C-alpha cells in the first residue's frame, strides 16, 4: 500500500523531522546519556563507601607559664619558643607555641622571604608589635591584640618588631616544611 502524503505544510514538516538523520542522532545521544547516568548510579550503589580515616584519640594538654620554657631550639635563631604541648596531645594534628622575637630586630637576619608548607597558620600578638609583609597584602603593622591567618604557602617575611614582642602561633599539621626564597 502506498503512503499517503500529508495534507498540510505543518504535517509535512513534522513528517520530515521524524525522518531527519540529525533528529535520530540527537535521540540516540539522549538515550546514551540516560543509560550512562543509570550506570553511574548503579556503580555508586555497588561500591562500598570509603570510610573516613580514623584519627588517633586526642589528649588534654595543659601548659602553665614558666619563663624557663622559652627555648632557642626552634625554626629561627632570633626567636625563643614555648611549646604548649598541642603537637603531642593532638598526635601531630596541630602545633601551638608562644614565640618571643629577640630584640633588637636585625633585618639582615630576620627579613627573609619564605613560605611554610602548611594547611593552616594563625598568629596572634600577645605583647608588643611586629611589622610583616605578606604577598597580596603588603606591609602590615600588627599590634597587641592583632590576629591574622596566613594561607598555605603564602610568601611572607618579618620586617621589624618591638623588643618585647610575643606571638601565639597555631599551625596544622605540627610537622611542616619551611622554604626560604632567594630575593
């Protein structure tokens, strides 16, 4: 039996679109996407969920002020560090210490551009003042009560400080690498 011709232009256009190779390709593509999406959902259900890595249990850390706890065995020769016991109590998750910068400031020794390979770093000025430079921020005078964070691997340096400056620094993780940069 012979096919009947469409009676209107609209009917003719609809019939032509049904036979169009582009339309068939688009339909196949859509059905493939649907199948792939279903496969992903099925695979996601079939795979066991990854368990979060268990961290060792943390302990309580108590540190009372004692002047003799400030030691010169830290990162910088011009600084004394008082460890607060956080690294041990957190099994290396974090580190916290009070830093005394030994005055007077010698820019030739102190002002070296560097960065720390850390996940988090925060500094709070307990006493005195410190003038810093941080990439993207510029020079900033931090006074008693000032607090700042340094994003991971940000280039920075200390430009100057008062003879009585003390800083509280919190860093994650406790062990990290410091890289000094040539200027």
